[in-house]
């Protein structure tokens, strides 16, 4: 339900990877009571997602491009000031890439790409937005909330997943350190989904079962993206006395 209280302070959230999958589900959930900046690589996809929300703007940048991120952050901060916001209430890192394969087959370029997008870009964007996150809520506020969409692979690695797992282990290390550095100023949560029913999961499962003629994709075996959005909402809506540090969400069956 959209907040109808005319005296309620308007809140603002940025969701990277917000045009599809988990990110879009998070954006839709937060849009109930936030103006959402929808992050995407292309303006077309960002605007298509933003059009589905009651109050939204776009944040267009290839997160591996430092100059593009710098420009997008400047636009976001300018809009926050124009709208009279005290800061950024929520930053959700949902954008990411997936690379798998045995160690002997994964190239240096693939290692660089996954670490750049899944770790370096997250750290850089967070750094640029920390002042806005710290000031969220104005004087006496509890500051903003950073939520990193991690993975079960952030706790354990299996054969053939070393690039992805390494990036998610590193992302967990980043959020652990940031949480303690900013404790009392900015809340930092790490959400670790199991396999989620998204278009990326369809693609992955199809590739993994490419030799099985009898296989068909069954989304009911996986977690719904909306359930991950609910975990994000738990972290965002925690009272001023609480920080939801980590949440793991697994398929029930």
C-alpha cells in the first residue's frame, strides 16, 4: 500500500539492476513508500521499469565505467537536492554478472569482469553515496540503509563456480567491513538468496541441462524474486534500534 500520510517524509531509494529480476521486484516493493531511482545500463530498460512505478527516476550507467557512474551520481544528487531530500534513504546493490567454469577454463578477462562489476563497482558507488546515506532523515535521523544482494555462493563455493563465489565472498567481506565502519550512521545488510526464479535462472538452468532432452524448466523449485524483495524490506523497515546484518533466503522445497 502506498503511504497516504500527507505529513510523512518522502523517502528515496536507488536500486541498481532495477530493470529486471530481483532488482525490479525490489524496486516495485520499495516504490510503495519511496521515490525509486531505477538503475540500469541502458536508458530504455531503466525507463521501461520506471514507468511501472508510481514515483521513479532513472539512474543510467555502466557500473564498470567510472566516468559514467560519476555522471549518474551527480545527476542523482542534484535531483535529491531539487526534491528537498535530506539524503538517500536506501541503496540496494542488485546489479551483477555471472561467470562460471572450472579454473583451468576461466580467462583473466572473465575474472576481471566479474570482480569489477560484482565488487569494485559496488564499493565505488557506495563510496560516492555515503555522504547522502549518512544524512538521510535529517537531524536526528538514523541514516540510510545499504543492502547488498549477495548469494549462497557468498558462504560456500562448489566446483565450477570459483569466479562467481570469489566475487560474492569478496562482496560479503566488503559489507562486513562497511557495516562496522558505519555502525550508528548507516545500516548495512547482506541478503543471500538461493536460486531465484528469474530470467537469468532460466538461462543458467537451460545451459546446465542442455544435453538433457527430457528436461523442462520448473520455476516452482526456486525462490520468487518477490520473496527476496521482502527480505530487503525487512532490512529497510527495521526500527531505529536495530540492524538486520544478514539474511539467507532458500527455496522451501
